[in-house]
């Protein structure tokens, strides 16, 4: 059974930085895409960033230039470096894996990121 464990969330002042980590364990054959989503209170879950197995990255316009997604295939892990954090970045962040030819979705448990003034 595939399991995803997230870490790195916390409380940070505006302008600060955090690094989120997500590690997968279990039987893993092919992770096509890894990504990070976030959901703020009263809002829909939105895609923040993604990275393919070939290293191609994509970012939401709201975080472009501030966040960096990376991947460590040897560790089956994905990371999100968040710099210049803003109050609007406050949300629960979820890692996501799309696995196999059918791109089946797997989700982490979520980690809270709170940005204060």
C-alpha cells in the first residue's frame, strides 16, 4: 500500500521561507507527475506546482518566481521551497502523485502553512 508523509509546514512571518517535503513509501513502479496543491478556508483546492519525471516544472501564476518544486527519484520524494511568503499563501498544502499509465492519484495527509504579519 502506497503511503505519503508530508512535513515542513509551520508558522512563518511574511517574507520568510519554508520547505515542504513529501516522501512516498510502499510499492512504487512509476511516478509520472508529482505536485503540490493547497486549500485555504472557504476556497477550492488549487494546484500550486508540479514536476514531471523528466523534470519539467509548472507553477501557478500566484507563486511563480517565489516557489520552487523539486524531485528526488531515489528517495521517492518531492519538495516545495517557498520563499517570500505572503499572507495569501496561508493554506493546507497537499502533495500529490500521479502513478502509472492511468495516472492514478495519491494524496498526502496535508500540512498547515500559516503566514503571519
